[in-house]
C-alpha cells in the first residue's frame, strides 16, 4: 500500500480518481484500503486481466479447447504451405453474399 500512497500523494490526491490493477488478492485488499483512506479514489480491476482469466476458463471447457486447437492447426497448415496461401489469396477477396 505504501507505493500507492506515495504515488497518490506525489501527484496530489485531488488529481487521482482511480487506481487500476490486476485482480490478484493482494491488489484487491490494497484497493479496498485505498478506497477507505481516500474516499474520492476508486479501485478497479484491470479489464484486460479479467478477460484473460475469463478466456482461460472458457478454454478449459473441453470442446472449446479442442475447437481452438483444431483451428490453430488449420491456421498453421495454411500459413506453412505455399499452395494453401496461393489458394487463400486467390479467393480471400471473393464475396460470397
């Protein structure tokens, strides 16, 4: 918490509206303490970190993980074979609808 307080006081508490961190338990605890000590400053978990955790959980669903792995294998096949790239390039701009 010391580093947060030092930075808040360094820029002036009136100039700080929000602190954003990842959602690790120690940061959640410090965020609550900051909000208690500075009622005008809000702690928020990082959206990107939360989305990464969510996507990891979704990837752990068996059929989702399998589908993602198959899509990655297909992508690698296309990218690593010149004939596949030629065919893709030929039809990539083709509008089907």
